[in-house]
C-alpha cells in the first residue's frame, strides 16, 4: 500500500505493515518538463522504421527475462502478490514484447484501397505522447500492456503509476533504459492522483490510457475530453462464472477457485459471480469449497503461498463491509468470512450462498478473495443473470457441449468470453469491456490501432494530362 503526506509518498509492505521506501512527489513544473521532453523524443522516435522499434522491444524482453526474479520481489513487497505469480507476471511482460516485435510490421502496414486513382491507401501514424494512468494490482503487466503497442506504433509514453507501486514504476523505467531505448521515449512521474490529473491536462499530452476503477476512469475521461484527447479505459468488472448442468464439475470447481483467487482476488477479470444451474449447485458448491480451503494463505515471499495479503487496510475493510452486508441480509457463509488476526492485511478466502440483489456483493465490484454463488433454474436464467450487471468485461461459461458453448457465448454481453477456460488476457486477442467496464481495446492487432491517426491518402496521377497539353 502507500501513504502520501508532506510532499512525499511512502510505500508499505501489506504483509507486514512496515514502510518500504519514501519518494518525493513531483511538482507541476517537473511533470510539465517530463511531458515536454517526451514531445521532443516523439519527433525522433516516430521517424524510426517499425523494424527498428521492434529491435528495441526485443531487447526489452531480454532485460525483463534476465531481471525477472528481482522485479518480482519488488512487486511482492509493494502489493503482496504471491512470489510465484509475480514471477509469472514479469514473464508475461517479456512475452508481450516478443509478440509485438514479431507482428507489428504486419499490424501497422499500409492498407491499399482499390479506387479510380493511381494510389489510395490508409496509413497508421502515431498520435504523439500517450499518458498511462495505471493501477497497482499487476504493476508490471498492465504497464507493458499499454506501453508496448503504444511505443511500437511510434508514440512515446509517460507513466503515472499507482503510488502503491512507485518502486515498480521506477524499475520499469530503468528496464527501458537498460534496453537501450532512446532518452525520454518512456518516462514515469511520481505523485498522487493530483499528479495524474496534471499530466492528463497538460497540453503536451495527446492521448490517455487508463486502467483502474470506474470512478478513476470517469474522472480521467472528463479531464481528457476538455482537450479532445483520445482515451482507452479499462475499468472494473464483475465477471460471471456460469456453470451449466452438463459441465465437468470436478474440473470446473478446481478452476473456479483459481479464477476467483488469482492475485488474492484483486483482479478486474477474476470471476466474481458464480452462477450455477440448480441441478449441479450442491455438488459444485461442495467441491468449490474444498478447493478454496486447500489454498495456502501466508507470507507472499514463500513459494508455497497462493493467497497473500490485500493491498491495504482500507481494501480489507471494504471487503469486510461487503461480506457483513450480505450476512445481515440473509447470506450463508460456507467458508471463511473473516479477517485473519496478526500483522498484514490478510482475509480468509470466502464463499457465500443465499445471495440476492439487495446485497452490495452483487452490485459492487468485489476486489478480494470472496465468491458469491447464485443458483438459477436453467440456462436461460443463467445467461440473464450473467448480463444483469453494470459491468461487461469478461465471462466464463462451463459446458461439455461445444456448439452450446459457442451459441451462449454470443449471448453474454461483455468484451471477453472463455468457454471451459478461466478469463485471462492474451497478447494475441483484444482485451477490454463494455458498459461500465470501459471503452476501447488493448492487445492484439486492435491494440496497435487505438493510438494512431488512421489517415486516408489518395494520389491522383496527372502525368497523362500534362503530356497531352
């Protein structure tokens, strides 16, 4: 977690509550200076050939791989992610670098359009300086997910990371330097939310990418709109995990625990509403509970740990309030449901049944290891329940019938549906949501097209006319 006062930010280890480091908050003048340097760097960076930019990205992948253990340790110390998951996060960052370095030339190639003119084509040209407002829960991955497609398209990046993971932000900046990137192509600023607002409002910023809460997204979009700046918003989720009567319940219950508890449940695409057809509800609930109770809660630096602390005490209190509200309104706790005493911000993995829509646990995003089970009568009710949310980020559907899986996946209103697979981001596939989950897409071919000027160019050949004259 982090604390800010007297012009400084302190990062705090959520497993112990002890202060890790202290950082000076940047002034408005410093932020403007960084943005100005980014503008200057853009004029040089955009002129490099795509293949040359790809070479820099490949070198970054090597640096990330070489230093993955050190980077992972910083992630775990700052926000409590179990160390094995932190290592996997950094490895995924190297993977996205390799993916774009292999595919960017095709993604950004001019598109020829047949017309009556000598040549008509569409060119994809960079917009300029793209600010990234990023959260704490995947400190490396969410930065790379925004930065790599942005940079490879010819833009430059200025990062305002969450103050929770300031150390991670500085390590990412250093990784770009170690990779040999030209000066100021990737920079970060240090500060609280006010620093982020100042960055977005700078006239030197051309576009903004945001990953965070709905309120954060709305605020940043409001500020960006004043300057008519393009935004991509990847916001909250309340992802349904839909279990049909013909699902493989043993496998589904096992993956349900992983899907809910990855990163201690602090993920926008973690399964958050478990919608189960009544014929299999009892069996699923029993096996789901067994799998959740088998998770290892403890020191996130221990390689056997699968559940670490929540990021801050306020996060744990918010989760407690959501669970207590459900209990007061008739919910039943199958397992967990309480704070773990002692140092750090730990909360027992929890499963809740007998839930209803008067409970905030179904209307708010639940960012922690708590899983509500909703029992429905049939498949039609399951799909209706899946769509009964202000969010529309991800969803998973569990059935042994392939054709049914394809058909029902089309009926779920969200940006990502996985059938018989837990939801996760993949560099090869576009990622993003609808409704309150956001605007725009990251990753894949589509991620490279968000922060470009889609320019139509038409060239008419007048040489024949000149010869006649």
